C-alpha cells in the first residue's frame, strides 16, 4: 500500500458534540426540542442536507443547512477532538512515506480548518469534501476517485479507513479496499475488508513505503 484515505467524523475525530450542538441549535430555531448526542449520531455520515432533512423535519433544507453552518463555525473547533491514538498514528504514517488524504462528507472548509486546528495539516496531501466533486457526497465514489488522482496512486495501492457502512459502500464503488475503526457508529457485521482492533493497528498493517 502506498496511500491511505480517511473519513473524518468518527474516524479521525470525535466531532459528535459539535454536530449535536449545531443540530440542536437549528432544531430550537424551528421550535423543536433538543436531541441527545446518541440519537444525532445515528444520522451522521450521509451529508449535512440529509442530516437536516432527517432531524429538522418540516424545515426548508437549504435554510436549515445555512443555520447549521453559521452556528457550527463558532463551536466546531472547541468541541472537536482527535479520536484515541489518531495523532501519533497519522504522524508516524506520514513519516513512513505513505501518501495520506481525507475524504469527508463535511463541508470541506470546515474539515480543513479542523485538520489545521488539530495539528495534522502537514500530514495530509489533500483534504476533500463534496464541494470538490460537484456536491457528490459519499456513498458516491467521486470523492475517493478524486483523492486517488490528487495523491497520484491507483485504487489497488490505497486503502480507505472509515467507521460506517456508508464508508464501505463508497470504497466498494471506488474499487478501494476498506478498513473500519471500532467506534460507536461501527456495525460489527459491516462488510469491510477488515475491522481494526484500534486506530493504532494501522501502524502494524502499513509499513514504511519506499
């Protein structure tokens, strides 16, 4: 393997507190009661428009998305943290010469800001979102295919690391092997190529390249 592409929410970072905060801000603006984080997490992963359609029923989706983004910009850095073992693992993989990238359904400007704030910007050759591929969110494979292009690698030389079935579907459509990290959103019977014991297991599975 020469490269690894990563999902962001739930894979690299625990951003669910921030997502829940912004979701409940939007719900409140439409007179709806707040939801617990565990309930919001069930709907994360398919893009913000889908999240708003599911969790702010009856609201105009575009308007709800705009309200979410306005709120999220003020809370996401303070309420997002790296998942256990991610920081040291990503830095080690980058030092080994692997080409690394991020493919997330989060708005790309938010993902890039968070990657910088979390101290990993220098490790990733690309950070992509639906904005980079004509708003074709996962499970559409466009984002992963664009990641392969930007990293200059083939599908057979790359793995995609995620935490949800949507990540499996995306990787399959792109012809990329997919490994899942064990988080609260990972279904144990997900049809991935591998379910990792922990994020740090990547250090055993991805030796130095070149």
